[in-house]
């Protein structure tokens, strides 16, 4: 290879790196693509190309480049990038303790081998009610055979779809299962231990189903890995646990405990999730939108918000202008301010997201407050009815929504706490048509937190929390801090997939790539973690069978017995989503 050819390669690499650091990702992609053509056997060129494509939002090209880098020898570095990008199935197996999604049948076998701790005396007795399926020959016998293999001996079974408790002694536990369900050998043992270890009235576990592989052979698949008890999600048709035991004489105010293990393989679920019901109402929604010289996106944000509202007259807009100077921005703000329900609040100071939103909240009078980024577009008709309906439930405190990128991939479906790189957006980079594990990205459910790009709450609750922390969390983590303060008050943070908004993420102020920005993010993250401790790490909505390394919901891991037991006990607390007050 000639010196000129080599020089061109290194020039392309250097230019690509400089462009990527400057967040000029498309140009960076061109330079790294040039480098890969100049030196096709260079794993570094493809690794750099994959990172640049990721920054540009070109997921398929990023994965292809990273796979090529791995095949050329950059196995560990490319594998780490693929796992960060939610593409573990395409990564080399450099982490044998984490199983890719495609490896679920092998992973499920490992779970079956986890022996349950011994239940303390008195040992509970289970009355197993097997609902027959006349359309499926041998289904009942399959279930009874799985009962006969149970290591735990204290059970009796009956085949009936209408169980009667008249002859059942108090203290006996009912287990309702459908014929064709195959319980795993330790299932009753784990349930018995949970009965003895908690004061729960209902014990539920995870399950999977038999699916056909590419050869038409039934294998275990389609796992449903539940969160701790979620009154919102579980109350929707087809979303509640299907494998559960309960006290025969339990009252209506029941405490639930969750065993994070797949204890049964079930027949397909015939139920369908029903759409969220909405009730029209006339409560005012005050929308606070911070902005600075972003006229095109701001105009589109306001236009779509009002065009899709069921009742635009009840939507009040407050634009917090952080020192805009461009003539087109000034003209747009004047035009908006002339409207009957729009105010422009000046904010001439260095950008402080928390301060801007607090100023906006102080200038409005609506019953509900919606804090919204100016780089969003509303896609859901009657979003205001859905939002108001959720906020009118006084058990709910904060509401967030599904947010997607312009390329049709997911940007946000709630936050997951406790990942190895800190709080992480659920569903990021996945196709927006994907409903997620157990349909969680389409559901209305509780979440550890939701993003400040779209975060709604009641006015009285916002004032009670004291607003966003503008003194310590000026830009990052103020939204998560607010969510935890609401949860500390015993209120639920709700994510709903019933509302979808387009999000041109960070168009206004860029990503956190520069050293100064990264230092600020690190500083604010340290404040957030020190303030909330374990509450900023523990996530009742994230099943411990999912990996916490790389991208959430992108791999399985076998938890330690001690971690399973701790999860069961925590799940049986009165409200496992409530957190202690901040330090």
C-alpha cells in the first residue's frame, strides 16, 4: 500500500473523528465510510463507522458496520457497542452470563434448575383448579403430569372451570390454571416459600408459552416477565398475571408478591388488551414550552398540539422565551402572543431548564400542567382527554408518553433505573410499531420515571413538591428528581402508550458530547444519586431476569437465589413503588 493511500486513510479517520466530536454525524459517516473503502480489512474503520452511524440515527447501517468490525477482529469493542445499541443478538458472545433474546429456550432451562428454599412451618396446602379445554386433547393430562413432578408435596387438584370454596379449609391456597399449562418442577416450592416469607394474599410469577421454531418444533418462548404489582397495568384486560395463587379466603384489599421466575409454560392467551377509555372534561391544561430561536419546530409544536386536542379552547400555552434574537422567532412569538390563550414569558439568563419551567408554571392558572419541549409534535388525537383522565385519578401524580424519533424508531417509553450506565430510556432505537416485552410500550402502566420532554402533573401537586430543582439540577435529572419526589408522596408515575409524540431530541441544545457537557451531566447525576440513594437504582418495573448491562430488555440473566428472595419480599410491601423521602 502506497504512502499516499495510507495518508488518505489516516486523514479520513482523523476528519471523521473530528466531525463526530463536533456532532456533524452525517459528514462523519462519509469520512469513515471512505476510510473503510481505503482499507477494507481495518476493524477500526468499521468500528468508527458504526459509532458515527449510531450518532446519525442510522441504526441498521450502524449494526452492519459493527458486525463487520467484529468479524475483522474487534470482537470485544464491537460487541460492547452492539449491546449498548440494543442489538445483542448480533453481538459475539463475550458475556456468557447474559443470554441473547434468541437464546431464550436455553436460558429457560437454567431457570427450571433453580431450587426453591424450604418453606417454614406450617407448610401451605395448594388446591389446584385445572380449567378443562375440550378443544385440546391431552391438555388436562399434561397439566396433571406436571403436578406429579412437583418437589413440593402438599397439593390437591381438581378439574373444573367453576371452583367452589365451600369445602376448603381456611389457610388453603387456590391456584387457578388452564389445562395445557405445564408447571415447572419447582413451581409449587417457590410459591410455598413466598407464602411463608411474606404476608401477601396473592403470589404471582412469570410465565412463557410454547411456540414453534423454524423447524416447526414446539419450544419454550414468548416469556412474560412481570414487574412488581402495578394496579394500573394489571387492571387492563389481558394484562394481569396468569399464573397466581391466592388465599382461599382473601379479602378485597389484597397484597401481592411477585416471584421473578418463569414457573410455568402456558397455552396462548386469547384475551386482547383493550384501549384506554377516555372521558371528556373541561379542565384546563396549561402547556409550558421553553424555547430559544427555534421558530420552525416551535410553530409545528404549537400547531399539532392544538390541532389534535379534543377541546383546543381548554389548552393554555405559555412560551418561555430564553432570549431569542432571530427576527423570524420574534415574529412568531408576537403572533402567538396575540392569541387568546397564549402568553410569552421572557427569560433572559443562561439556559436553566428547571428555572424556565418553574417560571412558566408560575404564570399559568390551569388545573393541569404539561411541561413540553419545543422540538415535539403531537401525533395522538384527543390527547388532552386521555391526559386529563389519568391526572384526575388522585392516586396518579405524573404522566409521561411514548416518544418517537422522526425516522420512526422509539425514543422514550419510560425510564429504567439501575442499568450499568445509569437511568436509561426504555425502548430506545426500537421500531415504534413494536409494543415491547409483554406489550409494555403500548400499555398504560407505572414507571420509575418519565422524561421531562413531556411530563404532566396536577398544579396542586406540582406546587406541593416545590417545583423543579433549579439550584442543583438545572438541565439534567430534574425530571427524574420530580418523579421520585412524587413517588415519595405515595403517588404513581404513569407512562401511557395511548399518547404518542414525535421528538426531534436535543435539536435545540445538542447532545451531551462535549467535555463541558459531560462534566455537567456527571455532576448532576452524582447529586441525583446522592439525594435518592437506592431509590435511584431500584426499579419495581424491571424484572431481575432482564440484564442490567448494555441496553435494557436486550438479554436475560440468571439472578442469584438471594436476589430472587429479596425481590419477592420487596414486592410484598404495601406499595413497592413508593420510595423514602430524599436525603
